[in-house]
C-alpha cells in the first residue's frame, strides 16, 4: 500500500541533450538577467572561455579558480570578481567543485544560477552547500542554494576521464542507494533512484570501453540527474556520514571515497533495509554488497581505502568520528561494526 508521504519537488528547469550548451544566452535572458559571471576550475578554463565567446556581451567575465570543498577565501575572491564585473547572475560550468562555488555566491547575494553540469556528482539539483574554512567543513541547506537552471549537455562529458567517470558515477549511485532506505523516503524519489542506478549501470559499462559514446554519456547524465535529485530530496545515512568523515577529517578524495565505501555501507544495511534495497540489488545479481563490489571491480574502480593513502592506524579515529552524531540509519550505527566495515573497505575485501 502506498502510505503517507511528503515530497518537495525541486524547483528548477532542466535542459537535456547534446547541444543544449547553446541555450545559455537564452536562459540568462529568460531569468531576466543580462550579465553572467562564468565559473570553472583552472582545468576547465578553455571550456569557460569558449562559453564566454559564445554568449558574447552576456558574459560579464570569467572566474576560473573553483577548488574542491569550496574554500571560503576562494568564494570571497569570486564575490569581488562578481561585483567588479557588475554581474547579475552566475553560470557555473563543471562538476561539484565549480557548482559549489556558484552556490556559495548565490547563498551570499541571492544571484540566480545556471549550471552546466559536467560530472555525475549531482550537486546541481540539491539545495545543499558544503564549504570549508580554517580546516572545518560545514554544510548548509537553503532555498537560495538550489540552482534555477541546469543544463545537461553530454557533449561536454566525453572528455571526462574514464577513471573519473567511473568514480563519479558510483558517487551518484551512492545517493540513490541511500535514498531508497531513507527515513523520509517516498515512492517518487525511490522510483527516480532505482531508474538512476539502472541508467548509470548500463552507461558506465559502455563508457569504460568507449568514452566517446554519446548515447552512453547521455544515459549516464540522465542517471546522475535522477540520483542527484534523490540526494536533494531525502536524507542520507551511514554511507554519506562515513564519506564526509573521511573527506573532511582525512582529506580523502570525494568521488573515490564514495566509490570504495558504497558496497560496504550497502552490505552493512542489507538486512535492515532488505525490502527497500531489493530493486537495486536485483540490478546487480541479487546481493547488494557483493553485487556492487563486483560491478565496481569490473569497471576498474579503486576498491581499497589504503590505495587512497589512508593509514590502518587512522581507522580507529575514523570509526570514532563516524559514530559521533550519526545520521539516521536503517541499522543501528555500532562502533565495532563500523570499525569492521572500515577495516574491510581499507583492505578492499569483497563484502559477503
Ligand atoms: P570536481 O568538480 O572537483 O571535478 C574534478 C576535476 O575534473 C576538476 O578539475 C574538474 O574541472 C574536472 N572536470 C569536471 N568535469 C569534467 C569534464 N567533463 N571533462 C574534463 N574534466 C572535467 O569533482 P566532483 O566529483 O564533480 O565534485 C566534488 C565536489 O562536489 C566535492 O567538494 C563534493 O563535496 C561536492 N558535492 C556536493 C554536493 C552537494 O549536493 N552539495 C553533491 C555532490 C558533490
């Protein structure tokens, strides 16, 4: 029986398909704005410059210093650039780091945001901002943070290196796996989550062999949109808490950490959330933990936290931090069980 639920539809507008980058100028106009500050990382500067040339006088300038974990000092420099260029909106072109910078600006000055998303991390469809200052990462959720327009142009993702495509895709799947057993889950989000995992599963298997395959790239972006929407709509649990702990306190890389931990955190919750996880388990041969592990291995994904530079002696502290102020989780978060989970993920052992 479909029971009571509440469902907040993410406001916003999605433009999907090859060539949709050409709609940026029209979207700025649609928002009633005239001058966009274009954001990117240093690595994607050429793409930002090409977009600047494309939109001509609607580009107020470009700021190409976006960095991982949204450092507040970078945000303050970007705000200066925004004001100096007399900009009235933001176009963020890139992955979660660039999108985070756009969100951080919008959170401070309420500027509307257009995002051209080029990874599978999903930040573009969430009202969540993580930012770092003095070595501390804090997270805020606010309506001004949610981008107004998202453009998914698969042409911009064919250059995403295979290794990043794989870890970013598994990062997206992790949002969906936690969404289906979320305490505040609802049938709409669960449907999006399962379809998102299916689309990514099929697409990633092609992308590892044919990174230029536009149809697979489109399917992966479609899947990442669905998984990101799930992240933006319902609460996350132990898996995200572990990743935030390892990223925030041990500086482990975002997407790789998600990719390695996902089979282990899914296995941790496999019995407690068996019914909710069943449709996703079926996509991976029936067993969620070992199925996700075998899938990640087949894509050549990293499988062991030790390969990311984490030391075995750091696992005790990681377990202590992860069980402190835990997020709600379908299975009780127990220190010893979490320590064992981390040990197995550190070694890269296949979950049973
Ligand atoms: P990223 O944005 O850091 O990108 C990694 C590198 O890949 C960058 O140099 C980037 O320029 C480059 N790149 C991106 N797309 C490319 C493409 N198509 N072709 C070639 N190079 C490309 O990585 P990410 O995993 O997307 O984002 C991670 C960050 O996003 C973390 O800080 C994480 O906390 C945040 N995040 C936030 C949310 C949220 O809802 N707030 C959700 C997911 C991730």
